[in-house]
C-alpha cells in the first residue's frame, strides 16, 4: 500500500472543489436556458415550490429537533461525567 502525501490530499480537495464548481455552473446554465425558453412555466414552478415550502412546518420541525437535542444532552453529560469519574477511580487504585 502506498502512502499519500499531504499534497496529494490537497490536490484531491482542489480537484473535488473544481469538479463541484463545474457541475454547479453547468446546472446553473441549464436552469437559465430553461427559464429563458419557458418563462411562464418556470414562474409557475417557482410559485408552487414557494407555496409548498411556505406550508411546510419547518419552524416546528427545527424546534422539535432542538428540544430533543437539549433533552438528550443532559443524560449524555451525566454519563460522560460518570465515565470520567470511573476512570479516575480505576487509575487511582
């Protein structure tokens, strides 16, 4: 197995970023062309997408996720503290 140098990973990251930019630009150009060819249909699609996104309970979903995270955070801290205490007692003995 060959070792990879940090420069290889930098090159990989740069190539990935370049590829992503190229793909995004291509999608953007295709979208612009479609909107220029079908402006009325594009407006209708945008209106429907906006209406759907407006009706979704995004705020309630994010609020629920936040409450769940806070609810789960307290026992996680308790377990973490108990584990640290157990390790400290084991090292002391």
